[in-house]
C-alpha cells in the first residue's frame, strides 16, 4: 500500500507576497501562489507570461550564423540548386522538416526532403545517406533537428563540393563541424541568443522566419507539436510558440492534423499539450520507431483529405504494433530491474537480445517511472558483438554529461540532459554501467522514488470551476511549467467504483459537507482497501471531464497515499526461527513468551510492549504474541510510527478455536467432582477422556470452580468442598470466566479474522 512517488510539497509562499501579487495583478490568491512558485512576481513578467504574443519572440538574426544560413539558402534558391532538407525520424524531426520544406517551397526552391531510417542510417548525419543524396544531385543540404555532431559527414560533403547548413539544438560535441556553411544553434559557444532551449522545430521556425522576413504563422501548429514532444522548456519563447500554436491546432485546416486527431480520439477543438504528448506524439513517433518515418512528413504536409485519412490509418496501425512491443519489452526489463542483481543500484543498464530497438526509449522511460533510476535499455545484436539503445534520466542527473566522458568507449553517442541514444560494443557495457553508477553515486540527491512536486493543498470543496480556471491560466503545461498538482488530505468518500477489464482503475466520489466531486485514478486501484473507513491522501490534477456533451470538474489522480503502514501477515506461519530474520523491533506482550523466545533473538532488538521509547522510533515492528487485553495494543499502536508492521500474534492455545464450556459441561464436571470428592491432578487427562471433553476445557472449568470455592487444591489433589453453597452462583460472572471470554475475543480478532477486517480494526485503535 505504498505510494508510487516521493511527494514533495513546494516551499510555502509568504502570505504577504501572495497578497501583494494578487493585488498588483488582479488575480486570485490561488493563482498568485502558483505564479510566485514559478518565480513570477512582477507585473510586467506576469503579464508577458499570462498573455503570450508573437511580439515576445526574439529576433532570429541573433542566432549564431543565421545571416550566413539565410544567405547560403537564398543563393541556392536563386541559382536553382537542388536543396535537400535532412531531418530526423521523431516528432521534432518530422515537424522541423515540414516547417523548413514549406518555407523553402514557398520561396520557389527546388527542395526535397530526406528522413533517415533509424535502423539503416542510425541517429543523426549518415555519410552513406549524404553520399546517396549527392549522387542524386543534391547541391545543398539543410539539416533540421540534427547535424551538430556530424563533423566527419559534413567534411565529406564539403569535399564533394556540397555545402551543409546545420540547424540543430542538441548538445554540442567537443568537435564542431568546422566545414559547415553555417551552424544555427541557440547555444553555440559565444552566442548571444537570449534563449537556449529551442527544439529542433523551434530552430527551423526561426530560420523560416528569417528567410521569409516574417513569422510563418501557418507553421505555428507544427512548431507546437515539435516543441511539446521534444520535452524542452515551456518558458520564454517556447511558451509563446506552443500557446499560439495550440490555437492554430485547435482550428487547424491541415487534413493530416484532422485525420490524426480522429484516429487518436482527440477533440481537436479542445486539444492541449497532454493530447500532444500522450496521443498525437506517440503515434507520429511510432513511424520512425518501426521503420520509415517519411510518411509522417507527408501526413503533416498533404492537402488531400483522402491521402491524410490513409496515412493516419497507417500511423494508427504502426502505433498499435509499437504499443505491443513496448508492453512486452517493458515487462521483461522491469523484471530485470527488480532482480537482486540490479535492485540496490542507483542506475540501470539493461541489455537483452531480440528487443526492438525502435521502442527502447519508451521502455527506458517506463523503467524510470517505475523505479526512479536513470536507465539505459539496450538491444544486443544477433551476433552478440554490439548493443544499441536509448537512455532516460531523472532531473537530478544530467545523463549526457554523465556518459560523455565515456564517449571513446562507445561506437555512437548523442543526446541531452534527460535522454541519450548510443551504440556500444557489448564488451564495453560493463564500463558504461560503471561510469553511470559512479555519476549517480556522486549525486546524493538522486531519489529512490520518482519525485512528485505538489503545488497546493486544498479541501475537496476547492476542486471547482474557479480553481480550474485559475490553473488553466498557466497553460500550456510542460517542462519547467508543470501542471500544478493538488493534494487532498483525508477526504471523505461517498462512493467507490473499480473500473477496467481487470478492475485496475479507481473512481471515487469525494464529499465535503454537501459538496461532491469525482476523482479518477488510472491503474491506481488498491484491491481490498477500505476507502470508506481507512484514511488516505490524494494527489491529482484539477481537470475538465467531457462526457456525452456535458462537462464537469474532476480530480485526475496521480498518486494515492494510504495512511497505513504496510501490513505483513504471518499469523498462520509455524513458529520457528525463520520468523525472526527481519531488521525489525520484535514486540512482546507476555513476559513468559518473551523469555522463552529470547534465545532466538540475540541478533535482534526485542522489547516488551510498554517500551514506547524504542517502539516509537522503529521503522519496522513485529508483533510476536497476543496481548492479554486490547487496551495494551491500542496504546502501543498510538505510539508507533512504523512503515512496516508484521503480525504473528502467537499464543500457545488459540482459545477462539476452543470456545467456552457449555453449562451442560460445567454441570457434568461438577457431578463428577461430587461423586469423586478427591481427585489427583495428574489424572485430568483420563478424566477428560472419560467425560469426552477437552482437557483444556476441563482445566478451565476446575479453575472456575476454584474461584467460587466449589473445590480446593491440597497436595496435588482436587478436593470437592461439600456441601456446596445453597445460593445459586453465576459462574459466568467470575473473573476467570470473563478473562477467558476476553481472550477469546482478542484471539478471534487478532488471529482468526481476515486481514482486511484486522487492518480496519487496528487502524481504528491507532487513531482513537
């Protein structure tokens, strides 16, 4: 019952600052809080953030070599040279290719495109591909979303008399392509460009702006797609490009965008960054992951609705294949990640044969999501000599920098902070893994769980339209401008539904006073949890749900935090030394049992239940035996703060299975005692056999008789005290009888009840 993420509430903003920002900008305190969390506090900065305009875009001529790039491309157009736009096979590459192609075509260029094949050309510039293009008459190559790492390939093209204009945004290698006609890059060394986190599509858009001498607003939809899917920062001019691009997308007349939205079941008029990142993007990416990605450019560029429909259907088919590969490989990779070999590592390098190379980046992302560990996932070639794959990271580890020092041990390498692609000889995998682990060891802040920053803690009644409206003013959401997560503490539940083919989804109806709101959690159901009675916290996004032409506010859950320790049930295990191998504090209620088992606990910490000082500090607790009364257990549960509680609840005799003697049995024993006024104690087994009752029941009845003085014990003899009292005695009122009755109740609860019933009862004690 643990959380998937490590919850991290953001630093509280002083109320005075919130009030000032709210007053100066005429916004709600909630929105003011969110703005302050993003470091937006002055009216000018806030106005630019809340109202993105084309005028906020930077001058494209500030980019390094932009003037040289424009001049070389313009010369090629005027001279009728054949230009090839050399792109990439992901969404950023496809959109940047289309942007550049459409800009050049509108200027009358003789332009063609080339999308490299992931499997035959590899990542980035390919000498063989350049050679083919030159042989086919290409006189100028314009790269988009690649090229900055193509020193040797560009040198080769230059030697063939073909210029290469590089437009790229990826991490800069130590050796830049010195033979390039121009290198347009927002982070070029010494560059004065004010924003360094453009996507490949963003750089292509800036080149198109410089070539056309105006902003190509018809391409805002494409630059928004590429920017969102490439996971670059959504601050500064990227925010402008995506915000205005979404407006174009929502009303897009491109047949390809319309067809893609249809196969992805996206409401185009309400399309947002989540739709791009999780529906449209993965479908376009599936082309390059499984084969030729060139149909992606055709889909984005075509004006023919019929062709768009056919291409979108093909994209959907490829995406379904991609999902199947991802599911199969992810299952295998996660099993490896959780094995003893990898479990205690801070990073993961997982390699296997027959893994489809095109989907390994997605698999790596899933493993990072599940484990919180930077991960490389590699496919080993059929001959076992090389491995190729992708890596994904967490914010606290710059993956490119962590591996860049090992570039000499790799056949090919490239990427950025959060993602890399690489090829390596299998003999060098261990070296790469050691380098990555060493980089992580130097970063003490790498979490064991993925981090989940929580912006707001709100009551259920605040999950309403006004809160949704305030939050949406911060959109579009993405990297560096994440959608705010809201925490709901201990909500009251009015209704619960398990959804999905495997009951894996959860729908809760939350209630506060008369206010109710739905919360939906995909793959978050926790079977057996009593949502009505056991407390929990929720984290989720305030969203707008569309259903049958109706809209309603709901909380889309990201994680659930049951407010219970993990309970491990060992009540029915045989009592032996294997029960005492955990690094736990072993708690006893019975001094005699403690003394009996103490020899088995020499290497562990064992205490009596009243040692609250030790118990309160324990991360793991094991209840070894049953308490003699529930108040002792209740007091102990109120003192502990354990993450894990193991239940053994051993007792020599489980009285719940024996029960209480009947009145008829008591009378039967009394008659026998009267008939045999003097009985040896060591004959009780024979007497029980004769009376056909359990020996333990016989002993208990005699203990009751001792209390009411029906019998006494002298020198190992049970003496019946005749004559018996004339007054009728209620043996059920005796202390012995009531004590057994209480122990049976305890035994019934702690040993015989279901785990769900027991957890519910234990928690009621802990919070009483």
